[in-house]
C-alpha cells in the first residue's frame, strides 16, 4: 500500500515537473516570437511611405493571434494543473511583483495606451499645432477616447468582480469541503481547487482585442509596440536581476581558502 502511494506521488511529481518544463519551453518560444513580431511592428511604424492598410491589418491580427495562442495554451495547461500558473518558474521575481490572478492586470493595458498617447502627443506637439495630421496614438479622436473609456470602465468592473471571487476563494480555504479533504491527507484537494478555478486570461485577451478594435490599424501598431516593449523589457530586466542574485549567493556560498 505504502509502495503504491509512493509510486503515485512520484508519478504526480513527474507529471507536474513535465508540465512545468513544457510551459517553460513554450513561454521562451512565445517571448522569442514576440521579439520577432516587435521588429515587424517597428518596421511598419517607421516605413515611408506607410504600408497599405491591408498589410497593417494582417500584421496587427498576427500579433493579436500570438497573444491569443499564448492565453489559450496557458488555459489548457492550467486545466491539467491548476496550481501551475500561480507558481510560475518562467517569470522573474520582478515580473511576479506585478502579477494579478496569475498574470498582468487587464486595466494595465489602458494605462499603457494613455501613457503612450501622451508621450507621442508631446513629441509631435509642433506638428499638431501647425495643423499637420498625425496617425499614431497622438491623434486619438473624441469618439475613440470615449469608446476606450467605456471599455476601461467595463474592464475595471470585471476585474473588481474577479477580485471579489478570489477573496471568497481565499476565505474558503478552511471551508467544510477543504477541511474534509485535509483530514484525508489531502486526497481530492486538486478537485476542490479546480471547482474554484476561474478564468482570468479570457479577460486579458478580450482587453487586448477590445483596445485594438477601437484603434485604426496604424494606431494599433503603435499600441502593440508599446505593449511588446514593456513586456520584453520587464522580463529581460527581471531575468538579469535574478541571475545576478543567484550568482552573488553562489559566490557567497563558496568556502574561503
């Protein structure tokens, strides 16, 4: 009996390790591809003359599809192991500081849009005052701003509802069902956690698609550039910081001669 339980525990551990390694590999591929997509986005943003609208549309759709594939894969992995996405090994400690429900907070995308729009508006102030037309995020129309604001408000409401559900789940850690499975050495714990699992990644991809849908294709290119640059920069900075910390700790552990 003990041997059988030991074998089951070993199998579960190996499966968890395999799932984690597979997603680690997938995440690295996702980030590498995002870097390549960023090159394409920058090329489109600086091209003279500007690429045709159809080309910009295809580029935007490819980048959005890349994000969508990431969240679909993440969702499938979480179905196999619900705890996997809440203890990621593929992100740095710096990235984890910004985590909300296993990922970035969807409303962050709106703050990114507002910030990038403000930066571009300041950079092209002279051209705008001269009456020259700009097609990037400095030229958001009143209709677009209202649509973005409405989406932002709706997203915040959804975030709040999810946060409230998370608070309930945290309180339920000592609920009757959890106490029962705890009394049986944790058997059935995964099932109870799965029942309380809620999908937050759908809101993240819906937010990206929602914002992009409110923008002209050339504006969407600039928004996606800002999103990719921020994502990659935080990841690379966090990795470098963690590597430096590990190197320092290893050096400190080496016995002095």
